[in-house]
C-alpha cells in the first residue's frame, strides 16, 4: 500500500488523516488525490479507521489490581524484600497447573538441546561452549558430600529482587531480569541490536556483576543479537555459578530460535558426564510436533540432527515452562546420575 | 486526574503519605491494563503485565525525573513491558472475536457481538455494524508488528500527541509521524483483509480540521 502514496507528501497525507489540515488545505490535497483514485480511497478509509479506533471503549478491568499490588503499596520502603511480583505469581500458578497435566515422563525429563550446526560450528561457538565445559571438568567420582554446598543453595526471591538494583542501567536499556522461581533467573538481552562493541562489553559486565553472585540453579538468557550471544557464551557463562545456563539465540540468521544449554559438570558424580556436552536427537520429537515430549538426555551419544529446532509454539511453551524443566533437571536427572 | 494532582500525590508519597500512591495507582490501573490488553490481545497475559507494570512504576518512581507527565511515564513503563514481552514471545497473536469483544454489556467496555446479532432489537443493526468495524479493526491491529501496534494504541486509544508518543517510545517526533502514517496504512491493509470488503466512505466524516496533536 505504501506504493500508492509515492507521488504524495507523506507528511501532508498524515496531517490530512489526523485532521490537522484546515478546510482549504484539505480541499487542495483532495484535488491532488484525484489523480490517483486508489490512493484517495485509501486515505479516506484511513480517516474512517482513525475515527473508528478513537471510538473503541477501554476494556473492562478483569480484577482489582490494587489488591494485587497491595504489598508494595503498604510497605514501599521494603521493596528489596518484597514477595514475588503478582504477575509472576500468576504465571507460576498457571505453570503449576500445566505441570499437573503433563505426562509423567515429561515431568521427570530433561530439555532436549539442539544446535543449529552450520552457524554455531562456523563461528566456533560450539568449541567455546565445550571448552568451558571441559575446562571445568572436576575430578571424577567426586562424592556428593564433597560438592560445594554453594551449588545447592536455594536463591530466594528477595535475593533476586535485590540483585535487580545492580543492573538498573541494563534494564533501562531494554534488558529485563526475571526470576521464574527461587532457582531460575532469566535475562532478556533483546533490544541491544544497535550496541557497539564497547556497549556490548558493558552490558555483559553489568549482567555478570548482577548474576555472578547468584548461586542459582539455572540462568535462561535470550538474545537476538549475534555478537551479544557470542559474548554471552564466551564471557558471561563461564564466570557464573549457575548449575546450568540456557542461551536462546534469536538471531535473524537462524531460521528458528536455537537453544544452547551448558551444564556445569561439577555437580555430577558420574565419570561419563565429564565428557563433552552432547546434543541428543530423539526420534519421538518431530519438528512440527507442538506437543513435544522431552526425554532425558543421554550423555555420551553422538550429535544428531543439528538442524532440528523446536517449533516456535514449543519455544513459547518452553519459555513459560523453563523453570519447571530446569528444576526437573536438577532434582531428578542429576540425582539419578 | 490532572497533571497537577499527579504531582501533588507524588510529592505526598515522597513525603511519606501512605495513601498517596494508592490513589495514583488506582487512577492508572485502567489505562495500564488497556495498553497491555490492546498490545497483547490476551486478557490473562495483559493482567500479568499490568501487575508487573504497576509494580515497576512503584519501584521506579525514584527514577521519574519529571521531564514528561507522570501519566506519560507510566504508559511508557507499561509499553516497555509489553514490547519486551512481545520481543521475547516473537509470535503474532491473532485474537478470536470473543477475546476482542467484551461480554460485558454495561456500556463500559464493549458488546457481545453474538448477542447483538441474535437480539433483533431496534437499533441493533447499527450496533452490530459498529461492533463489526471495531472487531475487525482490533483484529487488524493485533496482526501488525508490535511497533506499529504501539503507535496506534498510543495515538488512537490513548489520545497521546506526537511528543508524548515520542517520549513513550523514545523516538523523535519526526520518526513518530513517519511511522504513524505507515502504521495507519498497514492497519488499513490488514483491515481490508479482515473485512473482506471496503467500507462505505463518507467525505462528510472529514469535517473541519480537528487536530489532536
């Protein structure tokens, strides 16, 4: 439709639609539009659209939000120790409801990891990630009792909320820190596509400063900027205490978002788990299968179809269920090793 | 609520008045929900983000620098929450007719199209036609990219001027204007797809210049 208006001054057309022209100016423009009846019709319809939109009433409130935010209103000076945000509480409740509806196997399953082989391999990211895993290889057969107790400490919501102050600048730039529960923290690194290299480094440093002290179970990081993803993998992940880090790459170069999951081997006692991190294909999971079943990861197997990515619908569900799955990884899969 | 009253309540809050913030939030909740609902098209998600946004407003009041109206700043917080959420989701939501048209018929929100179609009451056809137009436009709105959707929501559904929109979206006024025109064109295109046929156009609807900018 934009082609229709090429011969006209867009600013004038907008002013016309917005009702900012006086009657004489309107008549002048309408006369000009006579040369292109289609454009004229479209502009007049856009005027109608504007009037119709302006007559749409506000939606009714579904609930009293004041009741939901009452803890913040009642104790404004104690925001650092406030409870989980109401919106997140609702998400947790819905998540809990969905968990009950999942098959039993899925409840004890591990996330399937996929790599978009071409792009990751060519950029050396696979090696970076695996180097990190290998570099942290502990002594084999380490008894549970010798595992650093920090690895098992639960991060409560107040700790996470307090940490948010440390990355206020990051949040103001568009990055968002969420806690999906007591043990999972996610960092949204969207909207950083226009950063230069110096700013990218600053973003990573800010994120590291905030997230490094968190002995959380898992970090879930999303980014849509290729260079930032690379920096995240290379500079941020290795310095964190998290048991697991999941980086979802939304780079436009990929046909679909790709997840890369890094799991610290220090909490594993099985010698096999010290091997390089593997991608496991699962014949039960098809690309178009929205009700994907996550199977326990079988370590030691060779890479499979690295072009397989979860569907977008599954990714959406995965984002909602990220906390529950990572908790499952820790509580069931790891304990079984 | 007038801008002056907003600032008075903010000042009262900063001076330790426990009820001041409640009155402010009470006045904002409907608007914040409206922004979230129109951006997301899903009432549950909109409710979640409304709560998150209101908490962010409470937590971020210290950073409010007074350069824009407080209400504009509040909308900015809500819009940033929505855009951030949509970027993460990266899906286009297509609302069902029932999602877009409220079932409350108390005159406050919307009308149930289905009921109207069945009512057969006098004047129902006019309501039906208007409801159809609204519904199609909202569907079309929901099919647009988030940035275009945000512009139209701020301009048409919230009545912000170009400067205020620029403050919310953190873009210059010139950018607001050029993007707004393209958003309107995109809405028109999407609406034609939804409606299937062109609406009747009345040149008399133009009237005198009635700028809102």
